[in-house]
C-alpha cells in the first residue's frame, strides 16, 4: 500500500511539475505545442543574390529562395534523418493525368458547349470501378480556358446524373449553348493533347560540372571531362545510354545523327522518365568559348544540377553565375570524399511556389540511395511547382485556350450532322448494354480501339502506409470515438464501450446516454460527452480516473439517470461543441445552442495555471464545479462548423471560427464581435471543417467546404481586433472528391469520402497519396492522437497483411490502425541535439485496459528542455490510425 501510494504521489507530482513548466513557458515555446505549427523558413528564405565575375563586374541580381536545411549552414549538428514515407512526389502523375489513366481506351462520354461568356468548354465523364475496388463512381474532367477541373461523384444505381448536375457541381450553371455529346472516337487524341498542357510527365534536367573557383557559366561549360567524383555522381543518378537509336524519352536530344553527343544519362523514377543533359557529354567546341551547343540545352532546362568540386568552394555558387531566363531551380551538390557523403543546397526563383520535401538539418546525406531518392523527388516537385509560376501558367493558359478554340472550330461544321447530338447521361455504363443496337456496340468497340493505340500502362502508386489489425469481430455500429491511451472509447448503438485489441469490449455507459461527440483528455483527467437526443441534449463532464475506477471495479454500467450530477449548466439543447485542442493555457469549451454560443472555461488555481488539484484532499467524482460560465455570444444563424483559435499573446485575443449560411466568420471571444473571413460563391454549400494551423506563431485557418480548401492567414491582433486580408502565403486547392470530413495530421491533411482517403500537404495543398477504402466512415479524430474508424466491406490492394485477415468467409467488422511512424515519418521540426533517455515507472492503474501511463523519472529535477522532449516524444509515439472494416 505504501509503495502504491508513493508511486501515485510521484506520478501526480510530476504531472504538476510538467504542467507548471508548460504554463510558465514563453509564448513562443507555447506556440510550438499547437497543431500544425510550422515555418515556411524550413523551405528556405528569399534573398537578393548578387555575385561578381572574374573581373569584379557585378552580375545580374536575382531574388531566390535559398534552402540549406538550416539558418546556419556551418551547423555542427549531426546529419539530419528522415523516413522514406516523408519523401513524396507531390501531385503524382498517377493521380493528375486522369484522362490518360481513367478515360483513354475506356467507354466514356465527351461533351462540348459554350459557357455564359461564349467561351467553349469540353466535358468528359466516365462511370468506372475505382482502381478495381468494386466501387463504381463517376469521374468528370472539365476543360476551360482558365484550366482543368476534375471531380469524383458518387454512383447511385437508382439515381443517374445529368450533364447539367455534373457541371453544376463544378460551379458552371449558366450556358450560352447547352452541351452536346461528341460521338467520334478520334476526339480522344485531341483531349489527350489538352491534358498534356497540365504539366510534365517526363523530365529533362541539366547537370553542370563546375571546378573549384569557376565563376561563370562559360568556364563551367568549357570543362571537357568531369572528375571521378562527378562520374560517381552520374552513376548514382541513372544509366549511361547510347543516344543513337534510343527509343525512350529523349529530352530534346538527337537520337539519329549524334549531333547532341554520343551518350547521355537516363533513368525512370516512379513512372517518370528523366533524361539528364550532362554538360561533359554534350558537344564541346574549342573555338566557341561560350559553348553555345551545351548552353542551348542546359540553359533551356527549368531545373539544373550544379555539381561543384571541392568540399568548401570559394566563392560560393550564386544563380547569377548562370545566364538563363528559363532556369528557375538550381540544385547545388557537393561531395565530401573524406566522409563519403553529399551536401545539397537548393535555389528557387522567388515566384516558384513552395515544394517539398524540406531539406534535413544539416542537409548532409550519408546514404547515397536515400540521397538519390530525395534529390529526384525534390527536382520533380520543383519543376511541377515552377509550371505554376505566373510566367509558365500564363503561357499554359494561352496555349490551352488556343487549343480549345481551335478544336471547337474544327467541330462546328458537324454540329448539324449525326456526330453531335443530345443524349441522356444515363447511357454511360462500364460495359455496352445488352439491349444496345449493333451500331452503338460497333461505335463503342471502335472508341476503345482508338483509345488503346499506343496506350502504356503506368505502374501503380505504392502504398507507404501499412495498416495493422487492432480489433476483429466488432459487432456494433459506431457513432463516434476517441482514443484512451492504447484503448479506444467508442459510442455505439448499444452504448459507450471501451475497446482494447481483441479483448472483450467493456461497457461504460448504457444506450440511454446517446453520445454524439466526445473528448478524452488524459492530461486533464477529463471525459467530455455530448449526449444528443432532441431537446434534451446536454454536455456531460466526467473524471477519467472515476470512470477508470468504475470499469476496473466492474461496477454497474452507468445510465443517463446516474449522470445527472455530471451535467454542465446552461448547455441544454446544444447541437455542437468545440474545445481548444491544445489547451496550453486553459481548457476552453464553446457550446452552440441554435444561434447562441456559450463560452465555458475550467477554473485555475494560483499554481501557474494548473487545474485545481489537491494533493491532500480526495477529488470529487464529478468535475462540474471546476467549470465556469464566461459569456454568451449571439450569432446571426446556427453554426454548422466551429473551431477555437488560440491568440498569440496572453491577452484576450482568442477567436472562434464559425461557418453558417454562405460564409466563414471569426468571433472575438472577449467582445463577441464577428468579422467576415470568407464568403462562399456557390449556390449550395456543404461546410466540412475549419482547421487551425499556426505559421511562425501567427494563426491561420484552412477553410474546407464542397470540393474546396482555402488557407487564410489571420494577421496579428491589435487591441482586440485583427485583419483578414490577402497574403502571399494564402493558397487554395480542390479535392478530387467532395469530402465529408477532414483531419489534420501535420504535415498532412487527410480528406475522407465514402470510398477514399485523400492525403495532401498542409503547406501547399499538393496531393501525395490516395487510398481506396470502400464504405469509409470516419468517426473519430483527435491530435496528438488521431483515430479513424472505417466501416468497409472491401479493402483490397491496401496491404497484404490486410488481405490475410480478409480470407475468411464469415462477415465481421474489424478495427485497423496505422502507427504514426508510418504516416508522418520524419517531422519537419529540427532534430534535438541531446535526446533524453529516461527510465519510466508505470503506475498500476494502467494495467489491464491498455491506458497509457504517465512517464515518471527517478529524478524530479528536470530542465525545461527535458520536459519538452518528453512531451514531444510522447505526442509522436501515441498518434495512430485505426480502421473498422467488414469484409464482403
């Protein structure tokens, strides 16, 4: 008994010390604990670069974003590390080239029409089985002069889609002329040309060999041969190929007469062909000091690798040394022969959008294969990002507009012929209908034949996330859930259950308490529930330790009547609530009752902001008395989405983001004053989420509705007010399929639809992965522990381990999880120089239920850095994904 009491006392004392340290920390340190706290400086800072030539003349100045992995290039820290899952191709070809992948050579329909401004457009629609997952869905591509738009729409066997409804989903409601179908199969070739305007599928990169001390491109291009280290680098990049007779991607090189050299370097990376324009392999001329033939290729590459001899060349390379108006990205590579490693530095013209992956700190690579993967991914992402710059984007739009108008004019003479007619969209089927006429069957056969000419099947995207079976044969329907240590608290149609691996589920509350929202806050020893059943909806708060004690003691399951003392006052009729997910200073709860908001906080004592805890007196089972009502705020309408945003100071500058009608507003918690954040220009609005992220300590919001996601940065607060105005860091993108839920697992955004999970980067919205999950249902998400439960009848091709669980014939529902280390990989935060290894004592209360214990060290004298390291490591280790599946 004495030992148990001592252990509990030590654990409780450490908890208070940890919380006291965090509450008394500085604002900048506190911001580091927030969800999605990042800095764009990880992707380099914009600098005005000027250099001089050998004669001392000032070269052309240019503004470039410089990435060196650290603000101090001469840092003495150990080489940075990362996991393969963190090095992603952004906007991979497998997902962006939709027409090539999902339409070409398949039965589909193409339409032509004019919008309200009399500008022509083309629409392609197909009903397909998504990646052979037995999930039929519509895919649609809209080509307009402003660009290409793509969406997925759910399939219903009882409700067919019309062309008008598809265009309406793309915010195209008004037409100058109604769309007509194009029956001619040759249209596939023309639409493929339109799709090629999206960007590069294959790439050509320049590789320039520079000796130590060379200051100009003329000097670098005049190197006839490279060094042994340069040759070793070329062997790492790809294979040496003979150009004459080469049948693969040639990157503008001559493959017939050897006019551009005899050999080159070539490789294929994740379906992308890459040809390198190597300076020492291109034709050399002793008479031509400028080496025009070499400059003609390398100077017209968007991306150029500069391999610079010497470990610390002087003077340092500057992009102004290369005279080119076309090259936007330079990758400076240096090889350290003594330590057998590579150092990388990236220069990007300032107009190029951010692209990943961010360089490790320091940017030193000891594993050569990992360096090759990182470099190729970085350069491919960089060229794709460059194509979004104003210069390239305008050229692409002009080209796309010209092609669309030209194609429209070519089809005009056939408007009154049989080639273009109206037809119901319900005729689109994966296969020709049995009742179709022979003429229609012959047309479709020719359609497929034309499309399959020269069709090359690209390799499928490899899934980097491997799920693990967490719980099998779960017999209930899940409403919502939240992780509790290693276990999971799940609200079902049979009540609230505690689930841990394949152990029998433990009932916690019976079905008289219909829980629709919940939060398990282990550090605060709190459980918050919203029981919603008509007008009698309420907010309940429980002490986790009391709930745990009841479960461990096998006490009778609590009913709604047993929870009367746990009701929060004034919350009757609430339909939604939100908490500050980080509760770094204090726990705040905002409760929505129709158009009224109630702000509630948890009382604090005088010990540095720690929640009222007495070490001498036992705590009451109900924590209701610890909460206090602050104020009431009236809105103009009932909110559909709410998010609490932390202010950057200790002052009253916290915000509430609310979504209703056709707008997102932010409300000052102190004054109740509302400010317009964003107005949605759409006839119908389905609000999905407002996600708070923090950039360099300043608040930002990702506003998600319909297919759209928009990042808005909230400027610094001033006297209780703030500004929401366009910022250079603002961006927006569209999901491929309209999500019903979005989760932030920094640095990723995960969007969930009824049959897929789409993953993008928070920093720029670029796509990195799409996983097909039939009958997907998200019921829980929380950071630092995000839990996903998925109702699924088929989950094929996601992992081999999953298929092993699917081999049985008996229908069952299974729970799956994905560990954080697989999902997130390396954090973009800089690695700690002195990792703390502490011996932990596990309190006995965690035994049996798998509830995570609080790490306790033998010494209570911890530095602030050590405390932050413990908290940071615990956050990363506890995050996991779980999947709830039912095989066919």
